[in-house]
C-alpha cells in the first residue's frame, strides 16, 4: 500500500507540469520559489521509494491516430464549418496513466493569418493547451508535443482538437476554401502506464481477465497440469467462447500451456489429482470452485483458478462462470448447481438481428446517444446489423423499413436533406422541410432489380451481407451571410440537432434459410454453419488423440471467434477424438488437426496436409466471389498437384458431410506448430478473414488464397417453386424461353377449351 501512495504522489505532482505554450505568472514566481525545496524533497522521496521496490510494474505505449480511429480516414482535415475532431482512448481498471503526451503533426493552410489562427486541445472538456499558428508554420508540416494533465484521465477519454482559423480581419466566410488544417496520420498519443495492485475480489469479474476498457486483442492463456482429457478440453473451449463473446470485435487469443506458469493474467484448470507444479501445495476442494489469486512472482498479475474434484466439477464450475457470474463476490466462489431452463432455437444468437418479427432501432444500438448528433454538419448516425449468412433474400417484395426522425428545421427550402445509405450505397434522399421538425418514411429495400417508381427502392442483393451498416446523414445547406468590408453582416452559428427515433423499425421476418455450400466466407465471418444454434448444440468437434498445445490453442481461438460472432457461449458443444463412434449423429463437424484416415478418399476433399507433403486439386476456372453463383463446370477439378516442403503451411477446407446431406464439415489443418500460428493469425486478422471463400483456403506467410473446387450442395429449405426460380435465375435466356413456351402452352390449352365450348354450343343437339 505504501508503494501505491508513493505512486499517486508522483502522479499528482507530475500532473502539474506547465501546458504547451503557457508561461509562468510572474506574480506567482516568488511563492513558487518558496515551496520548491519541499516539493523537490517530496518527489525525490517518492522516486526513491518506488525505485526500491522492483515489483512496481510500468509500461509505455504509443498509439497512432490510425489505431485510435480505425473506422475513419487516416488524415483529419479541420475546416471553418467543421472545426472539431475527436480522438478517443481508454484505460484499464488495473492500470493508472501516470503521464500522457499528444504528439501532433499538422499542416496549416498558407493563407491563414498567423497568431490569430490557432488550435485548442481539450482532454475530457478540460483545456490542455493552445497552439498559436506562427508565420513560420504556415503551409509546412509541423510537429509539436502537448503534455496532457493525467489527473483528468478517466476510464474513457476524449481528446478534442478545435481549429480556429482566420484568413482576413473582417467579413470572413467560414466556408472559404482557405480555412483548413490537415492533421497528419503520424500523429500519436504517448502514454505511460503504472500497474495497480488489485484485491482478489470476484465482485469485479471478469476484470482483470477481460476489461471492456481495453481495446486491444484479448490475450488469456489456458493452463493445464498436463495434456487435458476431452472433458477438460471441452470445458476450456466453452470458457474461451464466453470470453470471445465478451471480447467481440477486439479479437481473442487463448494459448494452451501445459504445466507452465504464465506471465500474464490467465485461467488455470486443476483437479485434486491433476495440478500444475505451482499449485501442488494448494488445498484440495470438495466441489466446483472458482478462486482468484495473485501470481506467485508478480502481485500485479492474477490467476483465475477453475478447481474441482474431477473433470465433471470443472465443467460445472465453468457453467457457473458463464451463467452465474453476476452473483460472484469475494475471493472464492463455490458452484452448487447449474441447470438449463430452456433450449436455444436456431438463429437466436444475441449478436444477430431478429428475423421472426420487426426490430426497432433501440434494439440495435450499442452505446448511449447513438441515434442522435449535433453540429453545423452533424456526424452521420450509424447502425450495424448482423444477419444470418444463410438468410435467403432473393425475393421481390424487399425489406420494410419504417423511419421516424426529428431534426432542427432549416430556415428556408434550401436543399437540406437526409441521405439514407446501406453499406456505402445510397438508398434514398429525403428533403428536410422548414415547416416541420418531424419526419416519417416507409422504405422498401428491394433486393432484386425491378422497374421502380418514386416510392420504391432498388439495391443489388450482393450489397446485403452478414455484417451491414445503415448510415443516416443529415446534410444542411447552412446559409452563410456575406458582405463587404464597408458593410459586413455578422451572425452566430447555431448547431443543428438531429435524432433517429428509436421506435423506427426494420423487418426481416418471413425470409427462408437457404445457402450454397461449402462457403468458407460464412465460416470466417459468422462461424456458420456451427453458429446456426448459438450454443453449438448441433456441433461436434473432432480432435486428434493427445492433441498438441498448438492444436488446443487453435480449438480455443476458433471457439472464441465463434462466440464473438454469436455473442453466446458454446454450452452445447460436443468433443470427441473417435469420430467413428459418432457417425450416426446428425451434427456439423469441426475437425482440428487432421482428417481421419477413413475420410481421406472422400471425393469432396480437395486438399490434404501432412508433415512435409501436401496435395491440392485445382479447378479449370476460378472467378471472384465464386460462392455467389456456383458453376458446376467451372468448379470441376481438372488437376492434382503434390508438393513437399519444410516451410509452414495451413489450410481450411469445407465439404459436405458424408453421413447427412444437410450437414457440413470444416477442417482446420496445419503441418507444424508454425503452421498453426499462421492459421490462428489468419482467423484473428480481419483482413485475412475477408480472403476466406469457396471450399479451400491455403494460408502461408504470404497471406490467404482461396479456391472453390468441386460440386456445391445446399443447406436449408426452399419450396419447389422457389427452388426452380433459384436454379433458373442465373440464366435469363432460359427463363425467357421457358416463359414464352409456358405462355404458348397456356394459350393453346385455352384455345382448345374455348373451341370445344364453341362446338358444343353450335351443335344440333343443343
């Protein structure tokens, strides 16, 4: 505790440094000199106390603007009518930011008036400094450092840059092209972190093992006494999926360690009979137990102990973590009972949009005030919607969207409008009328080209994928008053406020589920087909006997990624190392390590990896995104190549289950531990996951290369009439010929029927 006191002392004293560009007040110089000796002595004693304890941990980090703003453009351009930009960062609960420096790189317009033009820097609405733009800085790249007062740093922080630009002394036009300041992408934020000692209290769980304030990839080792039995592998995989659901977009890595003391926060699985060496003297337990302890060699690192008498107890303990962690408190928790009250239903993953009823915008928001914005040019309002990959939307009636919105009305009918876009494609534009503050519209998002009028909307079906972004952009004309130097009109700019009403709805109900397989893009981006049931209760994982740590790491990382896709833990998962005894089970198969010998001759397998030798079958023709319109002729394999090499390689292959036509197999293969490293890296990297497609994906140091080889099969259900339409849709000439023949046939039948009636009427017997 004394070291924490010394640390806080340093933090408070270090935070009083003079901000950039500020000069000390002469009136305070004498009073400051009188206290210099006392302050120096206090700082020296605090430094000595911290230096004496080698256990005090610290780290430094430099975060570039591209890391802090990954969803925006690399460069920030501040203008007269859009003079503000925001940079956001967070701090973990077990760390204290002791110092922070903003390294700003910027280029101001050469037309600005020096000194009158300036940049103001705020941290959480507290001014940190003012940068007057000098004559020498105009039109040139400049680099400055602005110290940030660490006393104002919180869990979530926002740095605001405000540009005040002037290009002449009187009667300026804020929209003038000379008013700009370019903030370079090499700008960064330098932070110094100090680790804080945490109490072993599960009331804050899942912190510090997962901290929602940390935007980095979750790294959480899974520690076992020895190569774990299947029951323990399944238990750890379920826990990894739960942590993956927490990590979501951050990414996750779960290295498997055998009898090894980790150097970071970690989860340790131990029974009374099997324990890592560093827990050999730990008391035995009499039931499923969760405990949080400090690392034996580092008090700032915590270990989450999952304890039990046997593997069954470990499973109950993990289910207690997943289901009942809201009740956790204290250092130790015993789990008495965990029971499932209701089975999961297909396509009910929490991260997927509901497809059984209309969904309101309030159900899609992920943070407060997401549906509102303000400013002269309000920032776009964004909503993300994740869809099941097999949602069959090739229908002509489209998706109904009921929009309600509020806005500051413009003074006149000046062309201000609301633009609605989906995945960066404009859907419709609505005028913002000066007499109204409320707007309402009904959109029909048609997924097939059609002859549409003013009240209809057409978008290609390819634009609607698994993860989609709706964008509502309110654009105001913002009239600017002008004049001459002799007669100049001035005014105060009033920001506009806009709101998308949370009761607005989207309706995806009524659509069937049908998809062409294999489709590794659906697996990489949504964990499909395993994620069809969020708890993976219709998934069987097939492992090798005595799986290696690299294979276990791949298993945990894959389950963590699927948990991040669905937002739900894999409580229904099954694991086996003897697939032959499970052939009769109607499940989807996820294979990690190798393909069983009995399956290697399957005609649907087009790639195999061994330790030093591998072979692949390639098609005659390969097109971009071939899974959209699979072509049997183009995808037919026409050659087979066998290669021997000592370089690392990994692969993901998908094929139809040999036991059930509606089931799929996905195999994660690698030739070495280094190959598994490449495989895990590809599954965790968003750019490499985007390259997964077709039925075969080969992963090397150079990246991911995908192929579609072999015949397609279909998963889901379509009535026979829709199946005919789906089959003929890629062939418009065939559809036209079929339609013409049908019309002629119907006309001929009607002609024969009418002629028969005519003969009866004119016959003499009538």
